[in-house]
């Protein structure tokens, strides 16, 4: 399962500085943790 662009924008809006803030460490770590948790749920 992958995250669609709308879900990513929501994550970046929540944890980054804006919906388009894809480069800040906070946004990247949040995206990584959510991807990891989605991956682990598939197991």
C-alpha cells in the first residue's frame, strides 16, 4: 500500500510548515514513520 498525494499533503500540512513543505526534517520523519507503520500493518 502506498500513500496518495492527498494523504502526503495532509501529512506535510500537519508536520511540516505547509502542505508543500516536503523537505523539512519534521515532514520527512513523519512521512517515514507513517510509511513504516503502514508497511508493518501489512505483515
